[in-house]
């Protein structure tokens, strides 16, 4: 049996990086450099933190994007598309490609039609990061048609590294510098319409929204990803409720809760 020395070395590097993780962003950026040597992905990976209780995405980082495309949250939490964190977690290996998940019919995927294909990608290798049965994060490795197609061994490699990625992401969340001089004295309230556009906010909500982890910061027409996810999940829930816990940029832990309004 031939041993892939490059991948063995990559596994060791990723395990060391995970054990030394001080914050998610640094860990993910360093992990990206290691992965480029062994996986044929293009552009930059989409890295996510995931609430281990609800499996809702709570943060996103992609070095090449100015903001998080709203299609990400909509695909997984409104359209119930393939390869959401919850779907991947239900799989034994916790990783697959869009093409494999759709049995070769990538165009049947809402995310592929509305996000991947318009951006020039033909596939995505998606995985969740599990420590035992607990999910701490996820990654999407984007792929263009002129690169070598993903193989089963690519998927197995990412699956084998799930525990290391989970540890690095978890430690990054817990070891990050916590804020001690900022507090939220009263609930921050945000009202959005069906298009996820902010219609009304309390004064303190603006500070909280700006502190949530996402690319590009807060604008009334572009909510942070954790808020998009909770709003979409609440809209789809039978009781009109959804919630998750998010670690902010400044180190606070906040509960993001969504409720539908009558009328």
C-alpha cells in the first residue's frame, strides 16, 4: 500500500496547529495553507463556526470575500439544500461534495444554482468538524472545473481531520481574548422584513450587530450571518422561534433569538 507522505505530513501539521490554536481566524488561515498542498480547491475556503447545540452557523470567514453571500444562509436554513451542517452531521464521515450529495446532478442543488455556478465554481467539498458527537465548525472547499476533480480520498482526508479542525475551532473560541469592559444592559432588538432587511432597531442593537462575527460588518441591507440564520430558521419553524449562542468579535457571548411577528 502506497503511503501519501504529503498527506501524512499535512495531518501532523494540522494536529499541531489545532492544539496551539489561539483564535479561529489565525487557525483557519494557517490550516488553509496546509490544505492547499494536498487538496485541489480553488479560491479561498469558507470557514464556519457552528453552535454545537442547535447546529446553526454562528460565524463565517473567507479571505477572498468582502461580505457573506446571503445565499449561504438561505440554502441551508430556508431551502433545506444538501450539505448543511445538520445534514453532514447525520452522515457517518461528515463530509461529501455537492456532486456526490446530488448523485451527479449538481444543478438540483439550490446553492449550486444560485451561488456556486454563478461565481464560477462547479463543486464544493463540504465537511463538519466533530469532537466526538459535538460539532464546532464546518468548511466549504470550492472547486472550479479546470482543476482536478475531487476524489474519494480527498473526502476521506477531510473527514479524518474533522477532530483536529473541531479542536482548533473550539480552542479558538475559548482562548480568544474576552472583553471585560463591555456589557449589554438591556436586550438589543432588531426587526427585519421577509427579505432580511433591517426595518427598526433599538439603539444598542447597532453595537451588538457590529460586534457579531461576519465578513464586511453590519449594514441595514446586509445582516450578519448569525442573524440571517436565526431569522430564516424562525420563519421556517412551526412555533416561529429559533435561537443560538454566538461569540462576538470582542469576546462576549450573546444569545441571538428570533421570533415571528403576527400580522
